[in-house]
């Protein structure tokens, strides 16, 4: 995948190189430039070339007034005990490294594709050991203190470690966007920057405090617990209240910053950008410290994934197995939630409450509901179509040409629906289900588990399945009138989110991958692992899976239903649903209103929101920068502006 941070690999074709990072070294400053150049600046006069690393580097950390480490592509780590003489080592198992941070010299973290490494620069022979993690997604930003550490990365990944002897645990970020930078503010607080905005964290809770879908924030730097700057591609944001609110300073392509003292920061960037940012507010205002939410207890260490085995079902009711999400949060998700084939056409529903028909690469709106839409169901003959969502049920009797609103059984969030002969069944995130026959009133079902139900499928008018949180798998043999619990292939802490059934074959998907059963769910074999997957689709023996994460291969396809292969789709991430059309054509939808057309050999985003278009343009620019040649004879000195507030 072309990563947002790959812009640091290039070297400007102008007079001055790109400045990628800046760190204080005693009374001086060390500046990392494109092409693996290291400059030193005394605080006045010109930058002086100190070292050539011989390979591109992406990030820099300095400590103890003299020791430094730089990381870069292909697992390269460059270390120096003086800033003058550097030597290179390669981390085993590392690919491209994007981030480095340290609490002094004796606790340094390196992050990138391949994981996270921890080591020390205090000895003459620095060494780094791989840190066990609950994710395999690339990491783009790290921050650490003596005990606490946070790492962020692809697919909205946030990893938190409260104590040095404890493992990293995953934190729910509420986004699938790539997160690129993080800084610690003291206590339990931290700020995260990435594609689409800024997030403020407290312990294992995050909330978005700034939204800009067309911006990518690559660095967040603070002077103390209250004053900081966030660097984007077209602007700089300033905060003086600990990240609660941000104000604009128009600046372009600044990549790194360092605190100079007071409210001033030195910021550097592309094309030799070198400016001083003054965070002083136009009028003096007393700093009001934000009230942190109640502290939560430390998260228990992550449990390794177990081998495939059927597990006992969850207890009848558990609040942790329910889905609590407000309507505003769902509507603001800007996502296409489901796609289904209806005859020769396909319909798409989204969090904006609209039903769209796929016509080539266009998605004209055919109906708009009063609330967010989350799922679609199509009757076996294709004549009846139902779209369900937050307190809404929209029904069509003409194959999706027109829709009418019908009275929903509650105002809950309906995530899935299915037809069983002439009966319609809908399920919600509060653990309830309802059944309507021939368009009649909904009657509540008696379900053996109170969990969020997110996927349903029927093989015929009588036998069907529904899946949900806490590893829940239910089966009915009478058209949904009564249900029984089946043993699940996942552990209780995991969720099942997709289900597909025909004949004796049953597929379920969830946070651990995809499982296949050939005996109606009595035994399972895992056919796709190490990737969280949502909805599934089939055509004949072929099966496709829509999966999440920050990769280009989140769409998977198995022609024989067993051997899943990635379907390359540039720029794609976090897919939520997939449909298979005749002649091996795939449709997929997901976050940021992605609509993908593909074949098993690959595809592209045919339609996307403004955020997707901006992100694609940005990554195209990054790719061009990546392929620029480095200079053979770099400048020995570089003139920079004096330090004065602008």
C-alpha cells in the first residue's frame, strides 16, 4: 500500500531539501532531510550537513545531548553515539519503519510495517526486541514515557500500554481512517492526528475533537499539557486548552515541529520550509483545564487467539454484548453500509439514510429514509426488498424501483434483516428480533440470547441463522418462530458479523476471519484468518468477504469457497459489505462512501465521497514524490530564516 508518510522519502528538486524531522540535541538542533541527510543547526546561521546515512530515513529521535536514531524503509535503523558517525542495522521482520520515540535513551520504540520494537540507545551496541501486539496492521506513530506508551496506525489502530511490564491493548478509536501521529499529554491523556481530523484520548476512550475529511494531519507536537500544534497538508491547527479546541494558522506541507520555549514552535517541511509558529492567542484568556472523564481500570492483557474450536455460547444477557451507538454517530460515519443484487441491478444503502441504485459507476438516489440505513434484504424471487436502519424499515414490492416507509417495531438500530418464505425478520443491536408475515404487523421473537444481532441468512423458508456479538450463533428450523443456540467457532470476546447459508453449507465471519461448515454449523474450519471481516456473498461455489483494516487487500475472493485470495483495490480500506454478480464481477462498499467494482484480479473505487477523492489525490502525489531521485551532491549548508515570530 502507498502510505501517507511516504512523502518523507522524496527530496525536493529545488534549492533546499525537504526537511522531514527536527529534534533538540543539547543546545543545538538536528534536522533530518530527504535522501537520508542529517543537518545540525546551532540556533543561528546556516544549517550544516553533519552526515549522509546512505539511505532514506523517515523519522528521528535524539537523546542524552548526543545520541540519535533514525528509521526508514526496508527495516533500516541508523544509530549514532555522537551525531557524526552513524552505522546502520536492519531489524529482522521489519519492513518500512515510520516512527520513533523515546523516554530518554533507555526506552526507545520503533514502529512501522511489521510491528513495534523496543530497545535502548544507552549502550555501545544498541539492540531492539519485537513487542507482542494485538494487531498486524502497520503503525505510523508512537509516543512513550517511562511507563506509558501509545502507538497508532492503519485502519484506525490505537494501541495503549499503561505500564512497561504490561502488554499493549487495542483501544476503540471509532474510525477506520489511518492515524499517523500521537503525543502524550501527561496523566492518561493523549492527542492523535490522522486522515480526517484529530482525536483526544483519555485512557481507553477516544473522541474526535476536530473533523476535516479533506485534510491529513501527519504530526502533533505539544509544549506541555495544554499548548500544542497539529500539522496538516494545507494548514496548521493550534490549541491552548489541551486539545479540546483548535484554531487555524494557514500553512502548507509542514512535516515536523519542535518546541522552542514559551508558546513558540519551530516547524519544518517540504521544499526547505522553515517557520516559527506562535501559539499566543489574540487576546489573553485563562487556560481552562478540561475535566477528564472518570478513569477506567487498567485493561487486562490481551489473550492470544485460540485454535479453531467450537465454544460454549455466552450467557443469556450481558450488557457488554449489546451495541450502544447514537443516531448522530451513525449518520456522521459517512459510510455505505450494505450492497445487494436485485435482478440485474444492485442497491446500496448508507448512513445518510439514502437508497442508491448502481448504474455503471453512478449511484443515483431512489429513496431517502428518515434515519440512517444499515442493511438490505431481498426476497428469493427478487420482488421484495427491505432496507433497515436506525428506527426505520423501508419496503419495496417492485424490486427496489420505489420504496415506502412501514412502521418499525421499535426505535432501535436494526442492523440486519432476512426473508424466510413470505415472512420478514428484522434484528437489532439491543438483542431483539421481530417477524412479519405477508406485510402484517411485527411480532416480537423469543430469542435465547440478548446480544447485538448483526447478520442473518436463510437457506429456505424454514431453516436460517443469525449471528451477533459475543460469539453468538443461532439456528431456526421453523421460519424464525423459535431459535436455538449453536456452539460458536470463536471465543466469547469476539463477535460474529456475517453469515451465509445454502444447502448444508454455512459460513460465518467476524473479528477473527471466516469459518466454513459443511454440516449445518456442527463443525467449522477456518478458511480466512488474521483479518476482521464483516459481510459475505456468494455466486455458485464462489464466496467473497468484505473485511476491515488499512490495506489495499481488504476485499477477499475464493473461487472454490475455501482458498481466499486478496483482490487488490488501490486506496481501499474498511469494507462493510460485498456482492457477487454474474461473470465474477464484485461490488463492495465501505467507509468514506467507497463503492468498488472489481474482478478477482483487481478493481478500483468507482465512486467515493469528497474525502476519498482528496485522499486518492494526496496518495498519488506521495507516489510521485517517492520516485524522485536523491541528490548525488547534497548542499553542505542551507540558509534558513532567523527565529522570529511570524
